[in-house]
C-alpha cells in the first residue's frame, strides 16, 4: 500500500480509528512529519490535537545509543541496563538530561506558542506518526503518554516493517498499522510525496485544530501554560508552568530545592494531586540555568525569597485568588522567608507546606511567619527531622510537624509521595476554606 501524501495517509488511518471516538481521545502527533497525519485523524474523530514531545537521551560518547528519553511534565524513561553497560556516571546523566530538557522546552514554546499541553489523565492517547523505521521515537512517545496519565495508549501509523509492528503489539494497548510490507527499507518509499514538514506547518495545523474546537463549542475549563516570570526588576525571566482550574480556590506556588527544577517529578506529582483537588499550581525555576552552575546560589535563601515575592506579586495581578507556598528542601526556606516578608507587607499568604525542607535556613524569619505551616519530613530522614523539630519551636504561627513513617529524604518509598500529596492537599484546602470564611 502506497500513500499519496501524509494527508491521504491520515484520512485512511482515520477510517480505522472510528471505534475510538467514544473514548474521549486526544490525538498526539510526533513532530514534524507525524502532525499532518495526526491532524486528519483528529478532524475525523472531532478530537483535540497536540504534539507529543520527546527527546532521546544519548550516551555522551555514543549519542546514537539511547539510554532513555524525557518528555514534558517531568516524564523520564531510563534504560538502567544501558546505563550500567555504558558506565554513565550521575554527572554525565544530569548533563545530557539538562541539555535535552532545554531543547524540549524550546520546541514546546515554538510549537504551542505559550499554550499548555492537552491533559491526558484518564483519556485515550492516540500517538500518530507518518511511519515507523526503528521505532525508538514512537516507543518513547508511547511511554511518555502513559506516564502523563493516559488510561490507554494507541499507536497509529500508516506503515511499519513487520518485525516492528509485531513488537509494538506487545508494548501498547492497541496498534493500528495500515501496511506492513516485507520489503521495507524506509518510510518515505511508501509515499509518492514525502516532502519535509516545516515547523510553520506544524504550528498552523495545531492552530486550525484549536479553531475547529472553538467553532464546535469546545474549549477547556482551565487556563495557564508556560510562562516567563519577570524578576530582579525585569532583568531576569524565569521559566514557569501554570495550571489554573476553573473556579480554583487558591494558587499554590512551588519553590524547588537544591539540584531540582520545575520539572521535578516529585513536585509535579504533588502539583497534579492539588490540581485534581481544584487548586491552581505554579512550578517555576528560582534560578536560570547559568545561575544554577554556581552552587552557592542554591543556598542564598534571601535572594531566592525575594524572587519568590516578586513572582507572587506578579501572579496576584494576573490571578486574583489566595496564594499558598509549597517548598522542598532549600526551597522551603525560601518559601518561609517569603511568607514572613509577605506578612510584614500586609500581603499574607494563606498557607505554607514544607516537604523535606530546611526551615533552619530561614532562621532569622521563622518567628515572623503568620501563615499556617505544615512541615512534612520522612521518618528516616533523621538529620532533617531534627532541624524541623527545632524550627517548629521557633514558629509562632499555627504549625504542625507530620512525620511520614519509613520515608527517606526524597520520599521514594512506595506510597510515601502519595502521603505527602494527601497531607499537602488537606492542609491547603482546609486553610483556604478557613481564609474564605474569615475574609
């Protein structure tokens, strides 16, 4: 089977996907060539279209050999066997990942023009490409879609070699492939017109899909997306990701800790739980990539708190809801310091939660915090637990120390992070409700 072009391939593929219309699908095109195919599928199913962005993580001395992949939302898929075999140390892994994260963010900004990605939680994700050669990118994309919360992942392609198709049938919930020719050499040979797809074409197809959704009465009930947050008097712009459900009772601003970023999977897991509870969330980087190279900046709590205060004031002009802080590690110190400054300026925050925090680094400001504060520490994180006990004695506001039994500093134990998310959700919702009653 040969296809005239990607539009023809997409229309033929759509005919085989009609049974998915009732599964609340999201169609995800792999940029760039998969997007024209995906556009036709999305149009036939009256489904939202988005790109699914993945970046292969290549072994530093052999970039073609991938040891994993990353996707948006902090999704990280690592092949531990290749890491061991290649003897990649932690510094190399971090360097490669940061480089690819930057490219991922650049492409997201380029293709979506500041709009948030379409949420996949609980939905059927239809991953579409113009064909499969080795299958490495499609495989990573399917794993990313699953990690982003898709209930089912369907891979839909016009053409693939038989062995790749057979393997994918064991990896995804459903494979739709129109042709599996035995004499397969390259995807392009099965198209009469296989001209390269441009970035501009991808952007235009995403725009047209969104326009069709509006014309059909579509549209979500949330807003937000990637942001550039001005700090230091506008001289510096920090990257952030905002999610605001309709009718949100409050907005939780995350302050990440040392060695982490707004892409932290732990903070994002907590943010998702808060969003599910109807709260807005903002995850942003307190430091630029260049500033992060100097470790001293990570522990400079006062300047970090000042930036948090600037971002909070900027947000309040945009989102007129109460603000809360969620701080992790050294970010918790910045959150408490900023909360004290907010109280002094008569702009108090509604509540603060610290996860595995270092509140001791905010020592000069602890007694001035007025926001109800929850300190969450792992039971096996003994040094940090003692520092939090001492900090709790210095706080003059309503506060509580919650110890998660058996958990270590990063709450990596089964169920530990879920406990953190539940505790944070309950703390924020309780105090936001109390604030609304007294306000």
